[in-house]
């Protein structure tokens, strides 16, 4: 772990009781959903993590029980370090407080997570779908969403696919 | 289509008139700019000087659907773009033809997922499919010439609605 990160990790562990995971040069800190806004404010104001470089989510169904991990990748330009915060969230009715008051860029990132995973963010000013068209049912990047909607076409199943395909009328 | 509805089957006069009308239609068929993705580059290069499409009547590409006869759907069509494509197709005046250029427009291409139509024929009726990823400009010109052959084979009695 980077020398500059150690006091920051210690401060996070004392204040929030979070666990730690390291993978090569990356440091992942697990935070609970209720604590995330406070943790982001602490990191932004006191430890100079000005930039929320990435905000995404991972679906670990069916292997792990808190199914989604919402991942916040923070970087500090002044100190040249990066840190990753992970928030494990349950599968049914996933809700996380919004990070838009802390970082403005989180606005569209949270809309993307709502669209792709179905994770709701409480207090978000504009919660609507951003990538898929309106009226889409389901959330495409979940592991139980079907991968494609048409099977690959070979000569033996061409007629079946042809009969079922919704061709356009004039 | 006034010409087709007024005449009917008058024998030799109809045949010569059909030839003349189809020759006029293929002589100056203007495509509509509908380059969506990578196939658009090959469409642009087919229109440019080395593989000139103006030799075949496609002097220029109109951006407005009201002034074009042929829609070359070049590239992948996503579910969000589908209604836009259909609206532009409906705004084109008859007679109109559609070329599905490339693998993504013909059958979904390499993308078999939640966001891309598996073939643009789910949105608009297609006349000619051009395969390739992307198709070479010569392949696109071959597709255009196939549309021309289709147009030259059109008869009035197939087109007259009443």
C-alpha cells in the first residue's frame, strides 16, 4: 500500500469500522450504505480526494449474498493516489444514498446504475433511465438478464428463426 | 404513384413506358445520408473520387428524407434509434428502396445483445442486403447495381394499388 494511503485507511477504519482488501496496487475499502456519504465528504474535504474517477457496480449473483457492490473510485491529484470504496447492497430493493451533493459527476453515473442494475439512489434529483429507451423492462447488466434475444442463425434453425422474426410492414 | 394507377395493362405501350420510367428512376437515384457507424466510412469512400458512385447516378447524398429515393442504412441500429429510423423512412416519398449495408444492418452483426436490433428489417422493409464488415466500396456499388436491376424489373401491374 502506498505510504500516503496508510493514514487515510486508518482514519476510515476508526471512524466507520470498515474492512480492507488489497489486490496488487489497488486498495478496496468496504463501507456500509448508510455511511457512504459521510465517508465521501471526509475523503473529499480532509484528505483531498477531489476526483470521483469512476462509479460503477458489480453483480456477484449467485455466488455472493449482498449481490451488488457499488464501487466508487476516488483519486487524489494532489497526492497522486487512488482509493476504491465498495458498498455491498442487497438484491431486492437495493437503495443507497445519493452522492450528488458531494460530487456532481455522480448524477449521471447513478442514473446509469439505476438503468443497468436497478439500484435506486435516495435523494437523486432526476431518477430516470439514461441509456435504454423509455419503457424498457428489466435491467440489462444484471447476471440474470438474458444475454441476447436471438439465437445465432445456422442453416438448420434458419426457418424457425425466420417464422418468429418480427419483420417490418410497409 | 400516379402513372401506375392511371394506366393498367395496355400491352406494348405499357412495356415501353415501364422501361422509360424505370430508366429514369435508376438514372438519378439519390441516397439519403444514413451513416450510423463504421459502415458510414465505407459509404463515404464509395461516394468519393476513387470508387465514384456518381457514375451510377448517385450524384449527391441528400440529408433530407423528403428529397431522396434510396436509404442506405449503414451501421448498427440500436433500440433507441429504431423509432427515429422508422420516422425518417416514413417521411421519404414513394418510390423508395432500402439497402441494408453491412453485417450489423443485415443481421445484427457481431452484436447479439439487449441494445441492438438483429437486422434492420425489424424496423424497415429492406430490398437489398450487402454483407461485409464493413463491405468494401465495390461491394456497396454491387449492392446499388442490384437495386437498379430490381427497379428495372418492376412492372406497373405490381405497383398499381387499385
